[in-house]
C-alpha cells in the first residue's frame, strides 16, 4: 500500500491493477456530535443533500454513478459523514471528481431542502417504529447522556423540521472549513489519476489543517462518568434489549481486547453466550455483540430480541456469563475461537475492496496512521486471555441495559 499523498487532505491509495473496479471513499469528520445546538440532524441532512442535489445537467450524484453501472451510498455516524462508490476503472477518475464536487460545491435551496426533509422525516418515522433500531438510539443516549455522542444521528422530527436553508448552508461551510477529510481508493485507479481528478474538482481549497470552530457545535470532549443501571420494568410483548457499556477509544491499545470480548460473547455457536442463550435456556433466537471505538471513547453492545417472559432471565444470564469471564477469564477453546473470528473479519475487510476503502478513509480520520491489515491482525493475535478478562471486568463494573418497547 502506498503512503498518503503529500496533501493537507490525506489521500490513501491501494493500487491493485488486477482489479477491474475501483472503490472510492470520502470521509468527512462531521457527524452527529458536531451538529450545532438546535440543529440536531444537520449532518445527516447534508448526507442526503450531497447524494441528491442535481449537478448542472439535472442528474444527482447517485444518479450519475448508477447510470455508469456503478453503485454508491452514503452514511452518517456520530463522528463522520461518508460517501463511497464502486465503479469500473475507466469511470473511477471522473466519479472521484463528481464526489469531490458534490461535497465541496453543495448548493442548497428551499425546494431541495424541503424534498429531502420529507425523506428524512419518513426515515426517522420508520426507525422509531422498529424497536431493534429504537433501542440502539436509546442505548447511546443513555450511555453518553448529556454528551453530543448521545445525540440521535438522524436528528429529531422537531429539529429536522426546524432546519433552514441558512442553517444547512452554515453547517456545510463550517464543516468544510474545520472538519478533517480523508479520501481513499482501492482498485485499478492509479494514484496519479486520482490526484489529478481531485485537483480538477478543487480539493486544494481544503488544503488546510482542521481548526476547532466553536460555531460548529461542541464535540463535548471526553464523556463524563457513566452511572450503571439495568432494566426495572419489563414490557409484556416481544422486545429488544441492548446491554453494554463504555469501550476504549480508537487509539487505545485495549480496544483489541474489547473487540475480542465482542466475539467471545457474540452470536457464534462457538460463544459461551450462545451456549447459554440458545442451547441451555432457549432465551433468544437472534443476538449479537460488538465493540465500536470513537475518537475519545467507545461503546460495547450486546443486542438481543426476546419474548417478554424471557427478558429478565436473558439479562441475568448475560450478567452471569460476563461475570464469569471477568473473574475466571475466558475458557481456552472459546477464547481461541473469538481471536480467530476477529482475525477473519480483519482479513475480509482487507480483501473486499469497497470495505477496505471505507476502513482506510474512516480510520484515517481517527488517527494519523494508515490502517494496515497486517498490523491489525498482529494486534488481535497478541491479545491475551488476561486482557480479555480485564475488558470483561471493566464492562461488568459499568453495565447498563435499555429495552424497547419500554415496560409499563
């Protein structure tokens, strides 16, 4: 893999001449935690506008790319707005220029804002009606209570309804001026061709270091102490439970142990939690666990759907299995399986061009280093059973649980 290009905006290129496609990712470090006060959801709105606002020929970014036979999408998270595409090599340079122009030259008018506002409100309504989605938003709101990381990524209906052309334009302008941007490419597009396309699109206008801007919206710093708390009232219908706690941040060496704990207590038949939930007590059909790191903290989560009578028993069983790992450490066979699963996932990301492009750009936002699969795999393999025991002990000491629908 080549080193980042000599631009203030880092561009990471993995040139693979054997591939007939190129995967591109543009990651802007402007997410829900950066939404200005009173404008919750503006980062998510910018995502919609970047993808849908017409170019002079009347076609939007996504329409242009799809007309070339490619595929594209975008996503907003707590700390980033990401646009990615996978296209034939012959179209890659032009598509890179289009994405760059859509991000830099976004033109917002009342008609386009109103159209996308209706779409976003429908999206929020759909998410609110799905308890599996709603419980995740509620969990992060509880985990990071009073902190911008707990803000709903899509915003709230009232805040989205209150967005104006001026507030969206202002957020876009400030994001370009202050938020970091990273660009990645994986596939047949050469480094030189990508640089030329970005230059033509005017990327040089972002040749500056990101400077904190109080008007952008406070990132909140490191979240304050977490008050543990579990469910006290249970619903009388099928529900989704999310239980977990804080996890290490993106550059904390302990993040690898936290990630392996997610696999150890995940939905694999090799997991002791699977044995307890499915084989022994038949408490849940579907569940999964994962650890996610942000710039200054993280979130470890176990999500499960269960019948109302099983919900209290499921939470108790989870705590029992977690506490056993926290006291005795993981059993060797399950521990080795979890490490192997984490390694395979890193290999999959490295070998899937689009996944790799997204990882390269988003991880570049979180650190000064380029994500390297070999380094990641080595770090996962180096995790000890004692480190996983320590991760379980830290999680157990600050455990919270959220359930949707709520008990009455």
